[in-house]
C-alpha cells in the first residue's frame, strides 16, 4: 500500500510544473523555470537514492531497499525531462547547435555527461540485469551513481555562478553520503577480516 503512495508522491513535482504551465504561474521565463526545476529534482532524487543504503544500515529498516530502485528511476525520469526541455524548448532539436553548445559551455558538458552516465544505471535496474551481470559487476557499475551525482552538483554550481548556496548544500549532502559509503565499506572489510582470522584460529583452539 505504501509503495503506490510513494510513487504518486514522486510524481508531485511533475504535477506541480504541469499545473504551473497550464495556469501561467511559472514566472516571466517558464522554460527556464521548468529546466531548472527538473534539474534540481533530478539531483534530489539522486541524493534520496544514495541515502537509502546508509539509512537502512543505521536504522536496520531493511524494507527501505524496496524503494531504492524506484527513487533511482525517478532520478533518471526527471533527468530525461531536464534534458528534453533543453533540446526541445531551448534548442528546438537543432543537433548542430546542441553539439556546439555541449562542446563550448563546460556546465552543459558536465551536465550532459552526468545524464549519459545515468542511462546504463536505468537500463540495468531490473532483477534480470543483476542476475545477468552478477552481483559484483552490477555493484561496480552502479557506483556510477556517485559520479553522476557529483557531476550534477558541478553542473548546478557552474550554472548558477553567483547564487551558489543551493548547489553547495547539495554538494555537502552528496559528500556526506559518499563518505558514509566509504566508512561502511571499510567497516565491512574490517569485520570480514576479523571473521576470517577467527575462522583460521578456531582449529588451533580446539
């Protein structure tokens, strides 16, 4: 019952933007507002996705793992909306101008790279992909989510230039989550090493 409610809640930002567009309530530059908001929500969903694992380990709420894939796919969904808004409403599908813009403006280059890195993550989010790739290779591939999130923060930071409070805030959140992953990984290796050492010493104690 909770999962459908979470799904509907994740569609809230899109519903709000749609309502704002229909009611002409997105300000003087609605295209810029839609582009910015879809980009920010992409970053927010990436952060929520990265939060699931450390939160699950700290709280022991293993049920949270059921929502990680959904949040990750919604990050990709809003990333697609962000990219589509750019190539459609901003560039009018002018491929030559898009290529030139990506090559010329660093924040576009970084943002485009972040989006491209999200594509294999979305394509391999199914249980079948996990079985096909194997646990280790799948986990290694899905570490790209951190790279995509960091690039997303850089894209946002270079975009706003002067008002950097929000991108720095998101950067701090992503940084803390990355540090938490490193700490948990280190702790896991230490515990595994201790368990292996204990297993080797067990026959000697008998």
